[in-house]
């Protein structure tokens, strides 16, 4: 089984990365072939709005470090999408990446009951982490899990909150949840 993680945090040792890494390590215990893509260390552009992926071809016309990431999404059984919440949304690196996934949507996505170019049966884990309290930024998880559902993924989520400041929550329960989800998805 192929499992790919797309890490949207600029912090190599941050909460988001720790939770995603726990999932990936547990998937590897089950024999998964794992790949990590750290967006902050990659050279890529955001979507150019050229519509070539709708009018001329079925993939993104841009050729940069995201080309392999988008291809891995097509060939992976499970994809982990991980991002901190910065300023009421995902990180800038993650947003640029998500915009490029426009190439994974068919031209008639609004009316097509199968709007994505990804094969059926794929699973995803969406991880967000934020310093703020639980009541804030719920819409971020809803919005991005909605994108992944539109792409045809069976989506699981982990929403870590209260991860900063003096009264921060411990990361260990979220790491344990990531391992449990990996066990379930790999079964």
C-alpha cells in the first residue's frame, strides 16, 4: 500500500508535522510504502488560472516540484494532508498546493456525479493544528475536508486545538489518534 504525506507546515518539528509523522510511522509498521512531501522546502508556483487542465490536458501544465506531489496523489492509496491554521486559514504553502489540485477536478465538476480525476477508493487524513481554542476556525476543517470529499476521498480528520501559549494542550492524544486512524485505514 502506498501512503503519501503532504506537510504544509514551515516548522519541521511542529505539532502538525508530529501528528502526521506518527500516522506515517504507524502505516509503515503495517508495511506501507511511505513518502513525505514538505511543501516549505519545495520550489513551486500557485495555480495560474490558465485552464489548460480543463481545456487541453488532464493534469497541471506547470512543471515544478508539485508535479511529483500531484502524481503521488493519483498513485497513493492513502494521502495525509497536514497544515497548521494561520490567520484563519491553512498555511500559505498549503493554500498554494490546494489551488494546484484544481487540475484533479474534471471540467464538468459542477454537474458530474464523479467530479474528480482520482481513482475511487482512496482514503485521506486531514490534519489541522491551531494555537487557538476549539470554538474558533472550525470552518477551516469543514472547507478543506469538503475539497477532499469532492475529490472522492474517504476522509478522516484530526483537529488539534489549543496547541500554543501557556495553557496549551498536549500533543500526545492527537498522536495516539493518528496511530489509531492508521491502524484502521491499513486494516
